[in-house]
C-alpha cells in the first residue's frame, strides 16, 4: 500500500475557492452590524486594496450572517415549550328569542331592501 488516507487528506489543498472578502469577514460583519451601508463597506474594502461590487458584498454579508445565525441557534427542548394548546370547554348561555307578530317584525326589519314596497319619503325627513 502506497499512502494512508490521513496523509492523502493532509496533502490535499482545500477544494473550492475562497472568497477574496473572507480575510475581511470580521471587519465587514462588524461594519454591517454597526449600521454601515454596503457602499461604505465597499469604500472600506477599496482603501484596503480589494475591489468588490455591491452585489458581491451583499451576497457575502447575507451568506455569512446566515452561517452565524444558524450556528448560534440552540435547539428548544420539548419541556421549554409553554405554548401548548389546551382543550377547555366554556359554557355559553343561549340568548332568549322574542317572538313578535309578523306585521311588527316586518316594520322593524332592517334587512334587505324591498323593491316591491313604495318608499315613504316623509319617513326619512
């Protein structure tokens, strides 16, 4: 056998390309968390000899902040969940229904407009 797996892995260069912004990751994230715009971060990088577009900076910040946020989230234990549904029945009293004669009910009825009935204009003055 020629070479062990450990020696092979140690001799390999990391596959995948590292972002040119990676060395400035901490500085970029610090600037963003302190309210600096991508344009201001672009100016900071330009003063350090790095030319990067606003889209590149925006993508870099979003991807790194997602990595930071997902790493800091801790799983919630089931016992910590206080928002559990409870099934309690509540007794509600039924309203009393008063029966009125149909003529009085029709006069006081404020439902749909009756197209067949003539409108009394004196009633609305």
